[in-house]
C-alpha cells in the first residue's frame, strides 16, 4: 500500500512537471507569436505610413503646385484659381472674412492658426489690406495710394477700388464703382474706351437675310420731306447707340480707369448732351477739365514766369566774364552755407534766423574786403 502510494505520488509529481513544462512552452510560443505579430504589424504600419505620405504628397502637389510659394499673388489681381487659406490668428471670430495666398501663409502667417480653404476662383490675396489692419505683407509691402474719382471727386484707397490699379495711373482718370452704377450708360463706354481690366463679352452677330424693298417703301422714300433729310444729314450720329448696337459688354463691377483723351471719344450729339447735363456730367465733354490739363497749365505758367525772371533777364544783359563771376560766387556761397549749417548739425544745435542773418553779414563784409583789395590792386 505504501508502495502504491509512493508510485502514485511519483506519477502525480511527473504529471505536474509535465503540465508545468507545457504551460511554460505554451507561454513561450505565445510570446514568440506575439513578438512576430508585433513585428509584422509594425512592418505593415510603416508601409501604410509611406503609402499615406505619398498620397498626401500627390494631393498637396495637385492643390499647391499651381500656386507660387515664394511670391504674393496680390500684384496679379484677381487670380483665375489659386490655393487659399484663412488665418484665425489675424481674423478672429466676428471679424471680416479674409483669405491669403500660399506664399503669405508661409512667410507672413508662419506659426498662425491657419485653415486650408482648398482653392477658389477669381480671388485676390487679402494679406496686408484693410482686413489685416495690424499686419503688413512681408512679400508685397507696397503702400496703398489714394486715387480721386473724376465724377464725385472723392479719394479712395487703391485696395478699395475692386480692381487692379494699372501702371502710370497718374496719366489716367478713374471713375469709382458707385458713380459707374449711378450713371449706368458709362459701362457702354467702358467696354470700348476704358483701360483693359474687366472681362469683355461680345454679342454674336447673326446673319440676316437682305430685305427687298417693297413698293410702299419706295413710295415713302419718294415722298419723304426734304427738310427731314437735311436735318438727318446735319445731326451727327449717336456714337453711344452705335456702341450699344455692337453688343460688347464689360463686367459691371469695380472702379474703371480711363486713358488720356478718352473724353474726346464720348458722343456729343444733342441727346447725349442733354443726358450728360441732366446727370451733372457735362464736364466730361470738356478736355480742359482734367487734372492733367490743369497741371500742364500750371507747368506752362511756371515756365513762362521763369522766362521773364528779372534775374535771368539781368544775366542775359551781362557778358560771359561777368556771368562766370556770378556763377562762381553763387557756388562759393552755397558751399560756405553748407559748411556753416553742418556745424550746427554736428553740435545738435537749432539754426535760428539770427544765425542766418549773421552768416550773410559775414558774406557781405567778406565781399567788401575782396572788392576793396581789387580796387587798391588796380
């Protein structure tokens, strides 16, 4: 009985060891399996990351490659389509919505809270304009100039005109959008006479069959009063109606810039003169009314005044030697005056009227000594 118990105990111990061995082996196998799975999962995730990065790069290239990442698009005006961003840092909730180009998102708004708006058509970068009152565009820091409307004569910032400000604007005239909408007939002239800047549409002409005059028409022509014919021959044709018949139109938005001498091409028939008079625009037919004409008149007056300058007339009456003496004396005085003023600048002193008076008194005494020496030498 004791032997049996001993054998049973041995068998039980062996079984326990076997179970323990299998448990350890199973745990080892499971650990190895988990390690292999972790390695496999890690390897697969890297591939996924690489593939995802490649897809993101392709998507970014598709969206951003068409936009310039180095130069602000503002000078290009309203771009047909470009990548666009919104800056929550510069335009917090409740402020006017604004958009910036790709380059400005990199250079001017680096580190800001940006939102990608994908792309948008016919948009102009807002970076640096009135929507960003405390921000100056780092890529296109151009000071906004004020331009006067020739109709209402109000001054407006270039960024508020709703159009691209052309080069050599000082040689052109501008009519703001408000005045253009008030006097809508000006859009017809704008489509033909204005500086290019708005989209233009041309009406497609349809071929019309020639009409054969009837006997009634021939009779009417024969009995038409001669006074009516003479009146039509004297009365000029309405150029505005002719332009309207062409059907060419311009997008009716934004201010309009007009080249020099555009006023001479406006219609001056009796009907149009009445229209301009009633609208308070009769001055548009007067080419001498332009600011450029006013400035040229001032320049010509100044030129005529210089031609009749008493000093210049006196110089003309002197011989060459006397003229050279006066010129040399003037240059010497200018050099001495410059040296005199530089001493005040170096010492940080303010130049007073007494100082200037003292300088010219010294010049007078110096001149008298020179003249006296020349008299005794002779």
